C-alpha cells in the first residue's frame, strides 16, 4: 500500500484587527509655511560674486553673444566699479 499523503497545512489564523488610523491633522497652509520658515537667500539688490560674473561674461563671449556680454559687463562695472576686468572680456569695440 502506498504511503498516505501528508496532512494539509494548518489554516492560517485570521490577522488581528488593524488599529484605527490616526486622525488626520490639517496641513498648515502654504502662506503659514512661507511666513514661518526661515529664508536664506541673497537679496535681489546684492551683486553676485565677481568671479562668477566674470565667468558668465567669458561664456557669453565664447558663445558669440557679445551684446549680452556687454550688458553684463556694464552691470558688473556698476556693482564693482574698482574691479579689474581682463582685456579678453572687454567689448571687442573697446579693445
């Protein structure tokens, strides 16, 4: 006689009842978040760092965007009147 098949696995016990979800709290409104969170950024009237500005002017010149480079150079000179600007970054007409 062949051996009898193994007994079926025991039935899984039912899962315990889930805990009731925590009550939802309303999220703070965006205006409240903006008003209460600190803002750390450069003021609009502060000039950007000189080296970054010179780098941008060089990139504009390299791309052949001389009119834009001239505008940025004029802004730079207003913000940093005593800054030394390399001759390669000056307007081609001024060289």
